[in-house]
């Protein structure tokens, strides 16, 4: 019985063991399922976390982009406001000025607004674009103008050939041969080329400083570009005005030449008219004077014959009638007999003098000859002296002016004799005027002093 019970217990235990194993298997299966579920949940959680992290990164990136855009926008607004304020200040400082005053105000306000030491405007002065002259340079203390220098090895040369240029630092190292950079102790430079409306290069406009410049230079570059155009317009205006002034000077010179030509033509016409008048008067005088002179000789002979006849009457009829004696006494016959030859001789001298004057007038006017011909200068001078002879005579307040003629041997000269005689007339008249003025103004002239005019050829 006991063996049967043992077997029953064993079977019962085996049964319980089977039941327990099944339960254990179910528990293990549930455990495995639970682990699988946990793994799926962990995978989903990791996916959610990764998605959240990606979303967070994108959010951070978007926020950074927005912040950067906002900063850029704020910086742009600040730069724009700074540019507007800078332009307003420079425009207010230069609006009422033109020419050289505009250039000086422009560089001064530009340097002060942009907070740099130097600002300069340079103009090209040669066709090869190798040299410039400083129109205006602000040094921080005053203005400098008129400096000329070669563009080779200078930042200005780079600007002229390449356009806008910026050297933020080490300017003296980059351009060691530039005396201007060394003299100003400049370390940084920003410049732009200046061009006219046709695109032709006129010069350069730039700023320099003794310290480094910031790489960000949009405001400064914009201001330089705006005022480079304004400076170009002013340079063009100055050049146009200079050209107009030059043309005005040329026109003034041409007008003066025209007026001088008109005066010469008028003088020539007057001299021609005067010459014609002189020649006509000389001709009209010459005829009656020639008639008188030609009749003086026979008249003198006739008078001498009559005087001889009177002497014969006095010799053969020493006692005339009382009426004749009274008439002889009335007319002072003895005096008439003595003075009449002298009177005829004086008339001959007077007519000869008139003939000489007429000849001098004819020689002086020279209207009956070609305008340009070989002329004997001696005749022209003698004719002029003859016309001016009355001025050489002594007066109450001055002695006679002696004329010393040392002509020498002068060849004939091809010239306009009438105009040359006018020159002689002016020279001699001026000499006489000078001597007369000397006597009138000086009180200490020696009474023995004899004024003279010497005419001597100059070798």
C-alpha cells in the first residue's frame, strides 16, 4: 500500500511539476513578450526623442537665423541711419559752396564725419595718367593744396587704374616708396576714382588714417561714391568755367586787337587824309610861291635899273623942280634906294624858306610815291626837322635847342616813308617836350647850359 501511495505522490508531484513548468513557460513567454513590448516602446521613445531633438535643433537653427537676420537688419538700419546722418552733415556743410571752397569743405566734413585723419581730392594733370595735383587735402589741422606727385607706387595709383580700393592696415609696408604716405604716417586708405559724365578719369577721392580701418566699409564706400560724383561734377564745372574764362580772355584779346587794328586803320586814314591835305596845301602854296620866286629875280633887275636911272637923273639934273624935291624928301628916296635891295633879298629868302617848307611837307606826306619803296632816311629826317624848326627856336623861358646831325652814311631802306616820317616826328616831338619840361620844372639849370638833340646812327 505504501508503494502505491508513493507512486501516487510521485505522479501527483510530476503533475504539479508539469503544471509549474507550463506556468513557468507562460511566465517566460509573457516575460519575452513584455521585453519585446518594452523594446518596441523604447524604440518608439528613442524615435520620439530623436524627433524632438531634431525639432529642437531646427528650432535653435531657426532662432539663430532669425537672430542673425535681426542683427543684420538692425546693423543695416544703423548703417543706413549713419549714412543718412553723414550725408546730411556733409551736404549741409558743402551745399552753399562751389569751386575751391567746395573741395575744401568736402574733404574737411568727410574726414570729420567718418572720423579719419585725412581726406584728399587729387586731379590728374597729364595725358598719360601718371601724375596728379592735390586740389584739397584736410590734415586734421588745416588745408593743403597744390601738391604734385607721381602715381607709381601709391594707393592713389591703384585707385586710378583699378577703381575703388581699400587697404585696412600696413599701408606704409604695402607702399614703401610713397613719400606722401610716409610723410602723413598713414596706416590705412580707402579711395575711389573720379570720372566725368563720359566716363573719362579725372582723378581720385579718398580718406586715410593713422590707425587701421574696419573691414566693413559699406557706409564709407557709399559716401565716397556719392561725393565722388559730386566732386566730378564740380571739377567739370570748374574746367568749363576755366575754358569760358580762357575763351573770354581770347575774345578780349581779339577785341583789343580789333580795336587796335581799327585805331591803326583810323590813324592810317587820318594820316592819309592829313597827307592828302598837306600835299594839296603844299601844291597850292607851291604854285604862287614859285610864281613869286621866279619873278623876284627880274623884279630885282628892273628895280636896279630904275635905281640906276634915278642916279643918272641926280647926276645930270642935280637941281630938280621944287615939287620933285619935296616928293623926294617925302618918300625918303635915299633910304628907299638903300633899303629896296635889302627888301628884295629878304623876299627871296622868305620865298626860299616857303619852298623848303613846301618841299618838306611833300617829302613828309610822301603820297605821290609807292607805299613801300627804297627811302633816303636823311631826307625824311631833314623834312621832319624843317617842320619842327619853330620849336627849336629860343623862347622867353628857355634857350634855343641845337640840333646836332651826325647822320653818317646810311643806305636806302625799303619801308613806308610816310609812316617812318611820322615815327621821326613823334620821336623828335617827345625829345623837345622832354627838354621843355626840364626847363619848366627845374630852377637850378646853369645859364650856360645849351640844350641839344643829337641824331646819330646806332651801329
